[in-house]
């Protein structure tokens, strides 16, 4: 009889695993009695847990959002990535809405305009980021023209123009307040003096 080496293996006809040839008979007796191959995923599961495995992993369930029926193990992925009724956010206004309505909403929302504070022009929301990049002087070298350069220089000049210091405004406001107060005091004194003048009594 030919000796069996430690390296020799045999395939279990029940679980299809490679088992050391010396242990194949013992393994098969245990495997065929205790384990069962899932007809859906092919995993070997304990016979006593076969039904629980099916119900918890493969049994059809309905999505609570769209009512589509699917296997339980893909339900979370469906709800997070594929369900047409999952809630997503508009990239322009951050309004939450069902994914099925997103494209139509963004088509309208992206065409709304907003004032650019750098150049005082109204820009479509869908073009806002590319406009801001150009408006900040980040020009595409392959598209750069003398007109773009002149516009960039004008914008830079406008940005460099110094703003009036706030201290001047505060000083003018203080002087104005003092002047008004002084006039009010003079007028008040004048009226009090006239009231107290005895010549007006007779």
C-alpha cells in the first residue's frame, strides 16, 4: 500500500475544500453531517443555522423608501447609493430632496444668478466656481488674451484702491455731534434768557 505524505490533499465532495488526505474521511463524516451549502451564496453554514442565514442575508425585503424588493444584504447599499427616493442635497442651494428629482431641480437652480462682489456682474450659479477662478486672476495660459490681461489689471487696480480710513469717518461724526450739541445749548440758553427777562413780563 502506498504511503500518504503530509503534503497530499483531497477535495471534500461536500464542501469542495482541499483537506489533508490523511484526514479526508473524518472530515467528510463531520462536514456532511454538520454543514450545509447555501444555495444562494455557496457559503458553508451550520445546518441548524441554515434558515437563519437565509432569512438574515438573502430573504427578499422591501425598501422602506421606494418599496423595491431586493436581498437583505444589499439593502443598505441600495438605500445609501441607489434608491431613487433617498435624500440628497442640491449642490447650488443645499436644499434636501429625493434623488429622483435632483437633476430637474439643479437644472433650474443652476441657472439662477448671483452677484459677483469682485466684478459686480451677475453670474449663473452653475458657472460660479469657474468665474471666481477667472475673476481672481487665475487665467488659463492657453486662452490668455490681451483683453483678459487688461481686465485683470483693471480688477487688480480696483482692489488696490485704498478704502477711506474709518477713523476719518468717526472724527467727522464726532465733530458733527459736538456742533449740533453746541447749537442746541445756545438755543436753549437764548430761550431761557428770554423767559426770565422781566421786560417781557409787563
